[in-house]
């Protein structure tokens, strides 16, 4: 298992990012540390996590 920090700066006001949050939670154990920081403990590789999360964000996020 590995621990990763997921940090972001969401730039689209009024957009519903619940899909992103749900995708982060699929990584395994998680802790929503700050508004834009999550800690996840998972067996996944970073690229696997990114492939899932990338589907939930806009190119300007």
C-alpha cells in the first residue's frame, strides 16, 4: 500500500465536483484533509488514480 496526496485548484465557479470527490474515494482509504487536499492510501499506482480522476475535471481545472 502507498499513501498519496491529491491536491487541486478547481477553477470553474458553480461546477459540481461531486463526481471528482467520488472518484477520489474509490482509491481506497481516504482522508479529506483540507478543502483541496485529500490523502489516500491505496494499492493503485499513481497513473491508475490519475486515469480515473482525469475523467472528472475540465482542461482548465
